C-alpha cells in the first residue's frame, strides 16, 4: 500500500512543519514518534547510524502504522544506492549532505527523480514496497514525484557560492535546505566556530538567501526555547531533538536524583 505523503501536503499548504531525529536502529522508535501525533515527519539520521535494507523496510512499516512520513539523511559516499533503497522501503523524503557546487544538486536530483523524459531523472520502476500491492506505473510515479527533496548547505565553498547553489536548487525543485554549522566550521578550519558568536551572521545569511530564492530553510534545534530567534527571522520549519541525547538527558536526570538520595543513606 502506498502511503500518502502528508509531509509534502503540509509544504504545499504552506504550513510550518516540525520533525525529530532518531539514530537508534529499532523500528519501535519510529512507531513511538508517530504515536505522539505531534510530528510531521521523523528523520532517520542514517549518516550516523548502522542499518541495512531490511531495517529500512521495518522502519518504514513501523512509521506507517501511525501515518508518520520518514526522512533519511545519507552519507555522500553511498547516497545513490541508499536513497533509492530508502524510497523503495517507503521513505517519503531524502536529505542529501555535503553539497559543494550546483552540479552536486543535479546529481541528487537524478538519483530520486523518475527516468521520464519530462523529468530527466534516473530512477526506474522498482518492484519494492510502493509497487508491491499494485503494479501501476502511474501510481508509482505519482508517489515518486511526491518525495520531499532536501539538502544540507554546510560547506564554506557552498556558502561562498550561495547564489549559484540556490539558483540551481530552485531550478531543480529542492523543497528544503538545512543549514549545517558543524561541517561549515570544520571546512573553515575552526571546529568550535559552531559554538561561537561569529557563526550567527553566516547562519542568518543562509536563512535570508533561502527565503530570497523561495527555498524553505529548516533549522535543527535541541530545545524549544531556541526556536523563537529563528521564527523572528523567518524560519517556519524545525527538526528538534535526537533520540540519543533525549535518552541520555532522561537517564542523567533520574540517575543523579536517585544517586543524591542513596548517597545520603
């Protein structure tokens, strides 16, 4: 059964969206996120996790139980194979990393778009989950064309050529751009720059340029209170929290509390 891409519908309707990240390789996590009914999608940050094709199927099935679209964030080296594997499993959005030049956007576009002369992609009709119950090319193509196309803008060279990058992103119908301060700082040769005040003008430039070119910016935050600053400069799309850090914070809270009590016995 093909799942409707409600994430795409939210973007088309111009609504703000919120997602959350998960890295644990357990389908229960995707189902738990969906069961809250609070998120427009969940991002499986596969770039930092361990997974295989079978797991992608299980993740997508678990999320589908609560009508939760899934995004996958991929490492650049294997992005072609794994993007198509994720789409075949039933993921509804791809986040490509390490964009450096306009041609990189063309490469990503061809990976996820159908091999149709009107579209000029390289994705064929694959008998995976979206095509299992009904071998109908029209439905398959409609689903494929609904995929939310996202990319990271995180390299110094990309920021230096931001107008060319965003012009191509607009031409290739990129739906969402995620600013990446960590990689940007590394490419500047200043790994801790992401924690320093002089990263803010760069971040704001990226957001302003995205809005100028009509490609929606998304910001990752770890706390609700961080959102207001971004809302004030035009951001409407957020991805908040990482399961590892949420679990760690919860464990620290209960562990420290009980340790304090038992140490006094």
